[in-house]
């Protein structure tokens, strides 16, 4: 340690050196614990409606298109808010987005639980997506910027593992709550079990906003803003918690980065200013933020980002078209089994769901009652649990650079065939096995894309790029959930040919994407 202190006494350290001196310890563990509710909130926002619809379709009188829109509308909100959130995060900081974003999102989810018809529900799920988009994308940058090169690949896999675990928790929560018959009225408002389920899904967002009050701002972001004094304070706090030492013993005394040191200006107490001066300062901040984005539209970042956007658009259109409709398909299969119908092939399931509008109200109500059977959630729990096991198996393999650099293209190639093989599934068991392997591999691919992007793009455009990647993925989710009911109406092979074509395009883009997970953060 003495040598380390001597080395940094008169020499400024860059971010990678400074964060490496902090090590990995109690602070990092607490930080990952605080990240869990935010990751869970994102999964709940994106997935909750797919479990609500089989039980709420009679209460809300949903058509197949309504179901597609309810699945898609959250992603539509995420698309619209991506750029504003990215601008706020890259100019005002990561922490403010995580705190206020969590609280506001929790409020909108609670409002969604109070809705009495499908239109109201769509509006508040749209607002839910509008807000949760920011905290989730910011969290990925935030976590990466508190860890050095040694631990950063594991942090991205931690994100994927938490998303998979949260995806397992959603059907477990549905299994525990949705089969329970709850109905009560408050004035003219009626409340059913599925609304209680939505209320519970607001808790992770509210918890996330509360927990991030106790964490500091990202030191890498502060350095990029030129606020070296606060960045050093943040690093000293991490070091003190991890090493059980006093902050003053942190060996790094000076920091260096491409951005000039502006600590004296930024730390100076603000004097009372006029409305015009505040407007001018806000205007200057805006144009500084716009200037930070210019490299996104020039070589080499423009070409790389377009490749990543297109790849993510195709893969997320596929995975969310399958994932968000899977609870409905399993509910239909389980209904067939309870009614003694032996043909539970995907073709028969698709045909039934495309013709649901023609059912009379009595038949529809009987089917809704069957959808409240706990057994319909078992297959969903197994599929989600396989995803968690898959991440646990893959986690240690990511230490090998060869695996980490090529896993994306290998898994996408395999998923081309898995998507097509769903057409040939004749039983619920075969469908469950194929879907479990497919969704696990695609989950790894989605996490890998985000992890690659964190490394490839510099700090002052990192959150914006990640948000744009997610925006293209959400565009795919919206398009996929609207197009799938359309393809279901054409014939049985149409949806599967469409999925195979998209997966093939995603694989081709991955082949031309150069990946090196060992490079430093810019």
C-alpha cells in the first residue's frame, strides 16, 4: 500500500486506475442490492400485463388487437421518453433520474391499478413506460461507472441475472395472487384481483427511488463534467467502505480525464440570480448537452451504433413477441387440457386466440374462469426459472474473452432454428422446452448487447446510446405485438416464418460487429 501511495502522491490517476484502487467490497454489494428494485420494476412494467390479460379479458372485454396494444403501449411510452431521459442523465447526472424516476413511475403504476376500462389502462401503462425507461437505462451506466475493468463484465451479467430472476418472480406473484377471487367496490369503482396484482407491482419502483437517495453520484460522470473534487470524494467514500479505512488514506490524490478540471467553478456557492440569468444558464447547459452528442453522428460511432440499433430491433421484436404472448398461449393450452381437448399444438392455440372474438359471452366467461386456475402459471414459472439457471451457468464462462466476444453471434445463430421449431411443437411440454431455451439465449444476447455498448461508447454519450438501443428494441416490441395478431389471422406458418426471418437478420448484423470486452471505458 505504501508503494501505491507514493506512486499517486504527485501523479494524477485516470478513472480506471482510480476505481481499481477502490477494489470490490461492501459498497459494491450495497449498490447491487439497491439496483435490484429498479431492475425488477423494469421487468414488472414490461411483463405484468401479459399475466393480467388472461384473467382480465372478460372484465375489460379485450379483443386480440387490444391484447397486442396493451402489451405494446408500455414500450411506446419508453420510446418517446428515451432521448429526453438520455439528455437529463448525461447532463444533470445519473442519481437524480434514479430517485425521481422511481417515485413517479410507482405513482403511475398505482394509477393503472385503479383503472376501470382498457382505455384508461392503456393511458397509464403508457405513462408507466414513459417514466421507467430512464431509471433502467441510467442504472446500466451507473453500475458500469462504479466498477473497474476486472468486474465490469460480471456487472452486466448481474443485470441479466436480476432481470431473469425478476421475470421468474412475476409468474410466481401471479400464481399466488391472480387465482384468488377478490372483488369489492369503492363508490362507482370496481376492483378485481388483477388490480391488486398491479398495485403490488408498484412497490419495486417506489423502493428503488428511496434506496438511491443513499448512494453518491457516478465518479466517472463527475469527471466527465470536470467536477474532479466531487469525483474524488465519491471515490474516497467507495474506498473507505470497501477497505475499512479512513477516506484520507485513499492513495489517489489527483484525477485526470479528457475534460478540463472545472471544480473551482462548479463548487463555488451560487449567488442569487435573476430569471434571465437562470434562463441563460439553462440554455447554455442545453447546448453543452447537444455538443456532447455530436460524436454520435460521426465516424466511428455512427456506423457501430447503427449496427447495434438494427440488431437489437430485430432480436427484441422476436423475443418480446414470443415472451409477452406466452402466458396467453399457455393459458389456452391449459384450458384445452381442462376441457379434454388433446390437440395443444401451437397451430391450434394460435387459431383459437385469433377466433376469440367470435365466442359468445357465456363461453368467454367460462374460459376466463378457467384462466384463474393456478396451473396455468406453472409453465411460465418453469420457463422463467430456466432463464435464471442459464445465466448462472453462463456467468463464469464470461471470464473467458473468447466466449464473451463470440457468444452473441453463436446464440443468435442457434435461436434462428429455435424460433422455427416452435411451429412443429405439438404439445405444451415441447412448447415449454423450446420457449425456455429460446428466451434464455435471447436474454443473454440482449444483456450482451448492452454490455458491449457500455464499453464501446464514451461516458458523455453512453447513456444516450444505451437509451437509443433500448428505444429500437422497444420499437421492435411495439411492432411485434401489433403484427403478431395480424400474422395469426393469416395462417399458422406466417408468424413463425416472420420470426425466423427477423432472427436471421439479427444474426447477420452480429457477424459484422467487432467486440472486445477488455477495452477501457472512454
